[in-house]
C-alpha cells in the first residue's frame, strides 16, 4: 500500500514544476500548459485524500475541476487566437497593453 | 507491488512535466504534457478511481490537448522558439518556488496524520454507482452550474476567436 505522503509529494513536485513554467517561461502557450499541470496536481491531492478517507467528495470535486478546466482552456485559447491575430506575438513580456 | 508501480508512474510524470517546462518547441511541450496526463491517469487507477482515470484521458488527452495542438498549428510558433525563459533575472522567482516546495514537503512529512499507509476507512460495493448517486443527488446544483459555465465558455470562445466583428 502506498503511503498518503507519497501522493502528496508527487503533487507538490508537479505543482512546483508547473508554477516554474507559469513564472519563468516566455511563450504564452507553454504558460497555459503549465496551468493545466497545476490543476492536475491539485486533482491528485483531491483524489488521494478522498481515497484515504473513503469519501466520494474528493472524486466529485475532481470532476468539477476537470469541467471548469475545459471551459478555461476554451476561453483562454480563444483569447490567444484573437491576440495573435491583432498583435502577432506570443511573448508574454510583449503583451503589456493593460500595464500589468 | 503498488509502490513499484507508483514510483514508476510518478517518475514518468515528473520527467514529462520537466520536459513541458524545459522544451524549446511548444509542440514538444504539448506532447510531453499529453504523456504526463497519461501517467497521472495511471496514478488515478492506483487510487481506485477508474472513472476519473477515463475522464482524464477523454477530457485532457482527447479534448484539451487536441485543442492546444490545433491552436499551435493555426499560429506561427517559430519566432517564440528562440528564447525559452523571460529575459532578466529570474532569481526571485526561483527562490520563491524552492521555498514553496520545501515548505509544502516539510508540512507533509512532519505531520503524523499524513503518513497513513492504509486507508483510514474502507468502502465496499459498487463504487461508481455510489459516486454517481452522490453526484446526481447531493451535488445536482453544482453539476448544472458547471454545464451552464461550459455553455458560456463555448459561446464565449466562438465570439472571441471570430475573425470579423459586426
């Protein structure tokens, strides 16, 4: 039987790698992919805790996270296509129109 | 046996996740992310959540990554390949990430509640049937809200990506 801490360590590792992608990469596509990685590491946590406490709510939350992620990716890629059509750039440090 | 499989899939997931962040070409990142999602769905099977494993493969590998690959095909990624990371000093971000990871690991391994090796409670019977009964009775309202959010995202994505504005 695998200890619960192992699953959480895996999820920590994936979270840190995904956060590194979000903070350090220059290409906006890879930033979006790293966001997917972050959400997946959270899903591992939900399902691991749900399994060790024999509670279905972990899996149900993971299903909702997956549904919301699908919506988020559709909107984000729509914005990305519109952005590339108007500004023709994929570098996130070039997109400073809103002075963020 | 379980631990061996877990270590195998976890190592695969971490290596492919590192490939996502370090690869120069976005297409390589997308393919590595697809492999990472497959490893994570194998881990869901180890966690006795077969429904979630199948949903993960259908939604992430089947829908989301295909969407990513279509967008990569639509736009020109050659100019973004030249420089991987943000220009300037990335040291503060790296320090922040290392601190975050160390903090979470210390919290996990110093807590005795998280070192459980066997499930604290066990459940029996038809698990997917119980799961769907819970989902469609107690969580019916969030389920419908999720479907409305998906519809709104669908319409929004079509409007955002449309070429000509009225």
